[in-house]
C-alpha cells in the first residue's frame, strides 16, 4: 500500500508519520516504534519502485527511526542528570508535537487565505484611472496621475496648511484719518490761502495713499454741501479748490 501526503504548505516525513499515527489511532506520546518504522520504510520502498526520488529529509528520518528502534531492541539505558532513564523516542515525539502545532496553524492560515481569495482585488491603480478617464471621456491630467505626483501634491498642501496654522491671526489697523477730520484740514488750508488751493498741494501735505483717499472723500462731501467749488485745470491732471463765497466773488 502506498501513501501520498500533500499539504498546501508542508510536505515531508513528519506529515507521513502523523498520517500513520492518526490512521492507526496511536498515542503520540507512546509510539510503537517498530510498527511505525516498518510502515515508514514500506512507504520509501514504494517510492523507489515508482522511480520517485526520495528527498534527503525522508532518508534522514528513516535513519533516525531505525536508530531509535535499535536502541529499543537493544536497550542501553541513558540516564539524565537526575538519574532517570531517557526514552529514545522522546526527541522524536517532541519534534512531532511541535510539527503538529505548526501544521494546525497552517490550516488556519489556509482558511484565511481562502477567505481573502474571495475578496475583490484592488488591481492596478494606473489602469483603473485610465479606464475611468476613458469611460467618462475626460481629457485631464487624471489620466497621467501616479503615486509620486499624488504624494508631491499632498506634501505641498500639508506644508501650506502647517504654515497657515502657525499664525492664523489678523491684525486690524485703525487709520488715523476720518472724513470729518480731513474736512477740517481742507477748511484750514483754504483759510490760509488767499483764494484757492490745488489738489496737488493738498497731497503734498500728506502723500500717504490712505490720507489722499480720505482727503478726496472730504472734498466730495464739501462739494455736496456746497461749501466749496472746484475748478478743473488743463489736461485734467489737477484741480483747484475754492471756498464757495470766494468763487462767487471771483
């Protein structure tokens, strides 16, 4: 009778020994070494008759079994440090128990592998992006996106986010000007001038951009209440401001 032992991840002599033990319902801690050695050698003879090359690990285990069998048949007691006799089968039993433990783990891993194989694979990201772009007929850079480009974009966004997070305060600066205040400033200038004052002269007193805007707004309000009159010069590059009563006298 020949035996063919195949496991998903492990093939070898210990699989065969465990097969014999489970088949004959033997106690793994009290192996009938003569019986199991004969079964193991018979299996190797079957392989030889089928012209199948016997792996070196099978030959090694066969030699180990015959050595243990010889020790059992011709006992020369080996004692441990405590003076107790050492069973020559102990080392073999130890290896079988350890192998059986790993074999059970392999079965669990095989079940997990089978479960994972039932799940849909992620596939190739680049191919999926190109297929999606082609299906939607989009002519964008999405077709040429790769992981490196995505990481570079992420890096830039993260740096910008970090910089913005460092100082998210905004300072509100109150300008030292008001329309009413600049109206008083223009009235004061007109009172010092004999008749009129040019807008360029007003700017020269305070060339600050904000001050120029407030002065212009003040002039507009004074025009609205008819307190002043303006005269536009040649080329529209300048204008002159008069007090209304001075303009009427002129």
